[in-house]
């Protein structure tokens, strides 16, 4: 069970006579508190994304990881009261960023579709092809939470009306705080959310098989990594695994590093917990 209930603070008045700026600050503090609860595994992340959607008066927010030229959806929320389902990003804007940026993007950075359209070459990109036909969209903001050589963690915020920006509470202050917290998220959080998404789309039989060692292979483990993982979760050490699979210890350790990276776990204990209880941090 989740130990924390996310609160919708979009109409929060912290005290009688509070100014607009003070209300915005109080809402931002509340959002950050909920965000910390969600990424530590103590609250539903999709609920926090929903609150953020309402706070920003956005049409839709899609939270995803762009890795190996594919999009791994983490959570999405549409504006409350709309008839359409939450929109999951195709990742074309993030693909454009990865193709055109040679240096890492600072976590918390906000890039907008209107700004990117000013760049040479954008008009010929897949992103332009996707968004230029959507005449009802005023702008799209990308918030980069983490940038590593092989992946980007991104919030994609879609607006169909001009966003209400407060000069007293610059958006970068909030997004930088979100990004800082994201680096401290619970080990295995993204893998658990990904597995949870797989279960929500699958039938009961498929859902039961949606583990990191199943044929679905949601973490993208190689065959060698799967064999190492299978032995690791039985409690075997690197030396024992090497002897069983006829691999050198350095090779086994390389596989282990890849496994921990792909499953977002911090070591053998976290990995065993993930295999045995894939949704453990989210319940």
C-alpha cells in the first residue's frame, strides 16, 4: 500500500490574505513534496503528474525515458475533465535534441517547441513533421530531468493555450528542484513503472510473466546478461557465476554493471527484490 496520498494543491490558499506569488510558492512546495514521495516509491507517480498538469493548465504531460532510439513511457496525464486519454509522447522532440546537442543538457533545463523552430535544420526534422500539423497546440515544453550519454529522462508538456508564467516563481526554479530530486529516486523505480505499464496493457496470463527475466524482456537484457541475472538472484557470487558459465570474473562483473544499469538497481539485494516483487516499491 502507498504510505502517502498525493494532494491536489492547485487551489491551495496557504493563509488568509496570501498574495498570488505566495500561493504559487506554496503550491510549488506542495508539488515538490509530492514528487519526493512518488519517486521514493511511496505515492503513485501518475497522480503527481496529474497535479502538475493542473498547476500548469497544460493539455497533457508525458513523462518518459528516451533510450536506444526508443521511448519508454513512465507516466502520462491529460487535463482533468477532458474526453481524450492521456497522450504518450512519440519522442520526436527528444530525438531531435539528442541528434543536435553535442554537450550534456543541464538537468532542469526547459526547451520549447517555439524556440526549437528557430534553429536551422529543425524544419526538416521528424519533430517538425509531427508538430507542424497540430494547429491547436500553442507550444510544447520539454523539461530535461537527466541527461546521460545513452538516455534522456524528459517531461513533455503540451499547451493548447498560452501558459500562465509567474515572474515571482520562475519555472526553472521548480524544474531544477524536480531534476535534483530525480537523481535521488528509489533504485529500480523506472523498471517497476515500466513493468506496471506492461501489466496494465496485458491480460492476466501475460501480466504474470512480466518480470525482468520473462520473454517480454522489458529491460532489454542480452542473453548473456539474462543468464548471469538468473544465477545472481539465486545468491551466487561473481566467481561462482563465472565458473558455471565458463566466463572470467571481469566479464561477469561487466555483465553485472550492465544489468544494474538496465534495471536501475543498486546491487544484488535490490535486483533480487525486483525479481521477486517487481511492484514492491509502488505498493
